[in-house]
C-alpha cells in the first residue's frame, strides 16, 4: 500500500509554516529610579557585581526556624493550591501545543446496508458492504497566519506566569512563617521580662506590707507598691494572650502540628541568625522577583493573544486526509488493487461577523494595555517595599542601640533609687518610677529587636528571596550591627 498522498499532505503542512501576526514584544521600561534613595545616599560604593537570590536556608540560619519553614512549605494548603494551579495550566499548555502538529490515527470501519428494490432501482433488494482500514489526519489547520502559534505562545506564557505565581506564594510563605516564628519568640521574651518584673514587684510589696505592720512604711507606700504589682499583672496577662495567639497563628500557617523541637525552644534575638542583605544593589534586581516575572509573562501572553485575534481576520485552511485499503468484502481488504485514499481540504474565509472579530481584537489589545499597567504597578510596589526596608534598616539599628543604652541607664537609675530609698533619702515612689522606666526600656528594646528582624525578613521578601553580591557579600555587616 502506498501512502505517498498522505505523506505529501503532511509535507505540505510542514512547509507552510506561518509567520506570527503578534506584535513584536517590547519590554516596558521600568517606571522607577535606577536605585533606591537610601542606597544612593548612603552606599559607600556602587555595586556592579551580579546578584543572585539567596536560598531561604542560607538567610535563616536558626535550626528551629528552618524546621518551621520546611514544615510550612510541606503542609501549607495555599502553596499546595498554587502548585496544583500551575500544573493545571501546564496541562492546558500541552493541550494547546498538540494543535501545532497533525493528529494521525488508525481507522478501521465496516458497513453493511440493504436497500429495497425500488430504492436501489433493481429487480430485487440489494445488500452491500464496505470495509476500510487506513491512517487518517482529521481537520489539521495550516497555520498560515500564525493563529495556532499565537495561541500556543499565549498558553505557554500563561503557564509560566502561574508557575512564577507559585514561586511568589512560596516566597511569601517563607517570609510569613519566619515572621510568625520571630513574633512568637519576641513575645515570649517580653513575657519573661514582665514575669521577672512582676515577681520583683510582688517581693517588694510583701516587704513593704511587713514594714507597714511594724510602722516603718506608710500606707501610701503600700498602695504605690500594689499599683506596680497590678500594672505588671495586667501586662503579664496581655503577653500571655499574645504568646498563645502567636502560637495559634504559627500552627495555622504551618498547617501541621509543631514538633517538640520547635515548641520547647526559646531563642534570644541575638541568636535568630538572619543573614546580612546588601544595600547597594541596583533596582534592576527587582525584575527577578517572581511576582514581577509573573506580571511580565501575563503581558507576553496578552501580546500573543493579539496575534491570534489578528489572524482570525484571514482565511484558514484545514486538511482532512486518509490512506489505506477498501473493499466490499472483508477478505479483500489487503488484496492487490484495494488501495484507497481521500484528501479533503477546506478553506474558511471570514466575510461578515457583525463586528465580532474586530471586537475580539479590540479586547485583546485592551488586555495587553491592562497587563502593561499591572506590570508597571508591580515594579513600583516592589521598589517602594525595598526602599522602605532599606530606610527601616539603618534607622532601626540606631533605635535598637538607643534602646539598649536606655536599658543600661534605667538599670543604674533603679539601683540608685533603691539605695536611696533604703537609706531613707527618697520615697518609694522614686523606686516605683525607676522600675516602670526599666520595664518600659526592656520591652522597648525587645520590640525594636522584633521590628528590626521583621524588617530584614520583609527586605528578604522584597528582594525576591534576597540578593547577595559576589564577592562583596562576606564584607556586609550583620543585621543589627
């Protein structure tokens, strides 16, 4: 059996490759400055080295925190949904890609029919049969004007955008898990501070009550000591609630029970082990952020869709062909002379569509303009997030140092106030004031350490997973130094 006819049709389909009618894609200029304001004003030297994303395992060095992040990535349902969404668009892309190649299948058919004599124009009823076996190509579109190619490109870019969205979701979850864990640890530290202060105030109250009973202290001093205890008790209850709610939020984010290695671990701020992030990176690194990549890929998909809408104005040609054997008897299918073929091209020329084709092109063009605006907005938002993070970094460093100095100063103030009270020089009100000042300073230092850590986590996320230069990264100061 000769299949030269079908082979010729396939060769013709391959030779008639189309030129895309999609507009030439031009990446929009980023509507931002070349660098961040803080980096321009304070960077010691311009950074020209290549920047690469920092793996979260490298940025977050604390073992319990790494375990929390790993559990979150393994069990969080939002990330699972994003991954399944990306896989579904990958399947749609494979479906669309299949349209760029002919669909060929083996076919076997048999029919038997009986016609009455008057219908068959014969003296007696006629019974006949037809049997065929062959290979067939059904309705393969010659992509002369790139419609199928444009739809294939659109499906590909949409899938890539969904995969970038999955990566953005993963990055957001890493930052959210780290922030939740850090907040939980910081609230536990503040709870320890208040617990210690409450115990000291209760001990002082017991001493003053005993002194009142012996006529050494006054009721005023007892009430002053009681007010300090009540104030510390209120703060203690508030922080107990905060710690419990922090843990609830962390467990909900992880999506699985936390192991004892996480629950039983308390880590001081100096041991959170957040790697340093650079200051002098150019703003172009934002284009590596997965959410910005997703916005650009959606823009490229919209650009390709314009090509499909334009191609719809032009004629389309579909080919249906088959080659094989045919016989009126089943036994004669593979005998000599039974070869059969068919070739049925079809051309469709759009003449009148009540404006549907033009409206479809207008819609595709407007969608591209929308994607351009969304892409530019994504870059502007990312630029502001990094600028805010860099601004917060240097101010929080100074704020934390000031808080730590205040803790030291108020500690000395409390010691002196206690000595003067014991010597009968000052009233107990001075001691109460010093205790409140020390408690406020310690809580302020803890809160500033929390803000600084959360700011570094936010900067890690804003930089698309963090960016480190080579080889200057080893020269960067650690966070908080």
